[in-house]
């Protein structure tokens, strides 16, 4: 389901399970790959992509969720908590991360891409979409918080309430992704970008602490006080 390779300072995590739909087995294999990435030392960055030219990830494994008995997707009851914990781990990863969105990224697949620090997207085909409303699901509040942190406000509303399907060029114009290119050039572009950032991953403590300030408990952006108060009382916010 998951392959992990390395080119210089860049780890390449390739999802290779067809549409890369999310189930418990998939979550656990993704976690195992991140264990290897985080066990490394020195400069490092991560690129996440897919081996399927049509799909980056097509969201939740609905067939598995609707099935009964033994299934390769694993423990159904464990999925919710383990999936959310994995998304938290990706957004908190103490080294730079880039999603190379080579095809459709729907629902949970879009979440995964947004949890990365940066995103590159195929320019000619594929959509990024939070399609929960379309399939009869209310988006959980932690997922809404992720989208709100990662997207401009107007883009946030179109994404979560109107289920807009973003093409690569539209996603770039909206600030959802930081670059677009051809399918053939996508992975190379993402790896080059990741390699330019890998030096920041040499100090995992600092890089991770910055992410905690942005996305963790009592994140600065969500604090009750404005920046003027915080600047006038820096001792209250010392690490």
C-alpha cells in the first residue's frame, strides 16, 4: 500500500493502492513509513505522492466501511481515531513536507494533502475537493479547523460548504497549492522544492516547535488576545 524511498535528503512516500482509499490498514502502513522518516537524522524533507496517474487519494474506503466480516481494510472501529491522529502527525511533522497531487484528491485525500507544508498539483487533470456535503456527511470540526488554517476565508467557504472541485490552475490561483506542472514533471518539481527546504529538517526540535505554535494546543492564531497585547506582554508567551 505504501512505498518509501529516498533521494538524497528527500524521502518519497508513494501511495500505491490504486485509488488510495483510506482504511485502518492504509493508515497504519502510512504511519509505519513516517516512523522511518522521523527516525532519520540530519537534513530531511518528505514528498508524498501516488503511483496512480488518475488518483492521489479518492477519500474514505466506503466499500470497506459498508462491508461486514474480515476485510483487508482492517479494524473498522479503530479507524476514526487513528486516521485523525495520522493527520495530526502529518501536519506536525518536524521536517518539511510536500504533497505532489498527481490526480484526484477527494475528502480524506484532500485532508492529507492539506496537512503537508506545501502542495504541488498536476496542471491538466484532477480535482481537489472536500466532497463530504455531496455524499451526505457533515465535516467534523477538527477537519474544518484544518481547512480554516490552510485556506483563505473565501476559498474555505467554497471548499467546505459548496464542495467546489478545484483544478490545478484554480487551486494555484486560490492559494491552495504552491505550484503546478505536468504529470511528467510533478514529482521532480516536488522533490526539487523539498530538497531546497531539507536544511530546515536538520533541527527537528525547532521545526516541530514552530508547527506546535501554529497548529497545536493554544495555537497563536487562535489565542484570545490580539497581537498588540501579545507584543506588549512577551513574557506570557515565552517558550
